[in-house]
C-alpha cells in the first residue's frame, strides 16, 4: 500500500485554506491614528459607504446619520473619499463639506463655514473653514445641521 495517499487530509487542508481565505475577505479595515478608516480614494457613493462602514463603534451611526441628512438636504450631492475623508460637493462648484474621524469625536468641516448663519462653533486656522465636532452621546440638532448643509451647498466650494 506504499504510495497510496488518503484523501481525507487533502479535504481537511482545503477546508482550512477556504476558512483562511474567507477571513481575509471580511478582514477588519485598517484604522489610522485616532481611529480614522483608511479607505482608498475614489469618486461616488461606494467609497463613502465603505468609509462609513469602517468607522469604529458609535461613530458609524453618526456617519450614517450625517450621510443620510446630507443626501436628503442636497439632492444629487456629489461624493468622494480623498485624504481618508468623505467629501460632499456640488458638480462644478467644488466640495462644501468633509468628515473625519478622531479618537473621541467625528469632525464635520464646512469649507466655507464662516459664511454660514449662525456660524458653526469650531474655529480653524483657515479663516473660511468652520467645524462641528460630534462626541459620543451628543444630541444632534438635525434642523440646524441641515440648515448649514443647505447653505454650504449653495456657496462656491473648495477645489481639491
């Protein structure tokens, strides 16, 4: 019987390889400093949804709520991920808003925020940019946020 091999070990080995491959497919996204997801840059909804899906913990729900609010407020909004941040804009006008994840909060950047009324609370080194930082447990004033999004979408955006 020398030279005959049992088929059982081969089947077991194939199952182990299949399990390893399945784990690779559903591998956790890479998180950069502060928990910001590392997502390949790209245009459209798909990379933005990949970014939101990779946001850690409670921040994912914030990302979903922000994205839904922006889409409701600005029909036909243009989306992309650049520099590991989702961007929202209007075709031929540039980007009006960006989102970025930090360790303890989600930062919403209004690129022409100084022109919004009322002005969003977070200052910036850039005289035009203003921020809204959303921490765990914060109650979002969705009416105010929608107002800022609408105003920002009507202003000339950033060219990036």
